[in-house]
C-alpha cells in the first residue's frame, strides 16, 4: 500500500524524533555541560534501549520506522520517502493506517500497531514524523495511602502524617546542619508504585489526558477503578499540580524529562546550571540514624533554585517549583550500619506564606516565617540551581 504525500509532509523534524525516542539525547542537546543525575537516568523506560523497541532511521531516503522485535517480519515497518508512505504489516497483529487531509494535529497519516496501551504509534503530519512507543503494561500499585505531599507548602499535615510518613524526618533546621549531628532518615521511601513509573517520551505524554476535568478519561486510559486507592493517589497528584501557588513561587508539573528540562532552563538559564539528587549507597535502605560526616557540608547555591519532586502516578510526573531565597547544600552522611549517603538539602529562608499547619512546622515545632526550614531530598527528587 502506497500513499502519496505533498513534500511538506516529508520534512522531518529530527529534533522532535530525538526528543520522543531518547530523552537522554534531548538532555545532552539542551544541557551539554550538565551531567544527568542517576536518579533521572534510572527512570528511562526499557523501550529506549531494548532491541524490541521502535527504531527510527533518518537518511537521504527519508525516514524508516521499524516497530518489530529486531527480526525480519517481526513487526510493522513504516518507510517515508520520496514515494510517499509505505506500510508493511508484520505477523497480523493489527496495524491500522489512517489518512486525513485536515489542517490540525489530525492531518496526515497515522499508523497504529498493536493493542491500545501496548502499541507503537507513528504519525506523519506537518510537524514531521512522531513515534510513540507505549509502555508495556500498567505500573503496579503497592498500596501506599494517599496523603498531603510534604513538599507542597500550602497543605496542612494530616492527623496521622506526622507518625506514618517517613518523609517527616527529612525536615530539619538550618542551624542543625553541622558535623556530628544525628538524624533518623529514610531517603528511598516507596513512591506508591513498584518502580516502573518511568518517563514517557514527551510526544506520548502529551497525548495522554491530564487534569481534573479529564479524570474519568484518565482512569479509563490506565484501567484504574474509580474510587480505588490508586485512583485517589492519582487524583491527589493532579490536585496538587493544579493548586494555587504559594507566595511568589512558580510551579509546573512536568510529565516528561524533556518538559522538566525546558521548565528548569526557562527559570535558570542553561549556561551555568546543575541538577543534583541524593545518592544512597544501598537500595531500599531502611530508616536509620545518620550522622553528618566530619568532612563537612558544602553550600552549592544561595539564591534561586528549581526543585522537582517525583509524584505518585502511573508514569513519571514531577512537581517542579521555583522559589527565591533558597540555599542548596551537599551533605555527606554516615549511617549507623556503615551506609554512606551523599544527601542534597534545600533550605527555605522565607516560609511566611506556607500553611501554618504544614508538616514541617509540626515536626520542628516552629512557626511560619521565623527561621529557615530545611529538608533533605528523597533519592527520586531533583534540585536545579545556577552556579
């Protein structure tokens, strides 16, 4: 089957393809002098490197997309060249080709192979060729109870959060950040899923519904039962993304690595920016006493920063907010069992706009706006700053 297209449809945006298929490549293009924290690198889906994923080749002959399993005849091949678009179906697993002449996002040619939620979508339109490799299976919910996010500062702590939330221990006072100080901490508390909450390519993430007004559609998309614990967690994340901002902060929920990069760069610039995360030497380390190492604390930034907190959602979503009057520190820690951690801490010098019943004030027994409030970052969170 051959479909003839005007020349404009064959102008492929290599940047868009790179962004869709390789967030790492997008990062290196946008931030060539900024190393990527391991916490983000671990959130790439296997589709980006697995031989069963979609391959895209751009050359003089056009664009070749192979959605197979690395074997001839193992999937669907889509070739875009001077002759138009050629679709070759593999083993009869259901390839759908749609042709539209409209002007909007629906114009052009769409190819869908496989079942919804586990398929590869190829769209050819005025924006070029976009390839979406969908995740293989829904992330598994592990039963963490929903509750106020301790890193969203306009929420009051729940009645049980002070005792039940392992993140409560992450808050401390700036004056206590001295060598020898002991704190009971757990940095890799479960985020609500089984660890498969990886990044989606931006092209795919932007096709998925997101917002309270679309919540019924979101539940259907991920096959989540209304009223379930998982549904409540997802709803809470969206509510926090859409809640009013606190004081003069600027906030944004990034649904892809690419959109997180774009937001952070727009607030801090890209020439002298770093992104860092807490690193713990042991996976799933239990809560234990840590002591600030004698090597000492290092201040990384003392102005503005963008902090991105990983949310509870079926794929990686980060609640990012830029705040002024913040300091970023690197804090070496030694655990009671010999475990070492290189923690990242953020100190907020002005907390006057925070909810007076926020978890930090309950833990530290201080009032808003009186003293700088600090918190360590869990392993999956990221802080961006200029240097």
